[in-house]
């Protein structure tokens, strides 16, 4: 019986999916803006500022 060579197997398998994201939160006296950017797209909100 003949043996076929097997592919070398790395010690650690690379992840199938990797999250890459960046975001900001900007606060002004009258509103709060949030934005998040990923490889898939951009999401965000603009809201009235909350009194603290």
C-alpha cells in the first residue's frame, strides 16, 4: 500500500474570521455622536446630550 504525503499542519491554526474595527465617540454640549467602522460597513448614532 502506497502512502500519500500529507500537508504540513501549522501548530496554531489561523482564525477563520478576524474582527477589525475602529470607532469614535464625540460629545458636544448639545449632542453625542458615535461611529463604528468595520470591514463590513459603518454604523453610528446621533443623540441629544444627556445631562450629567
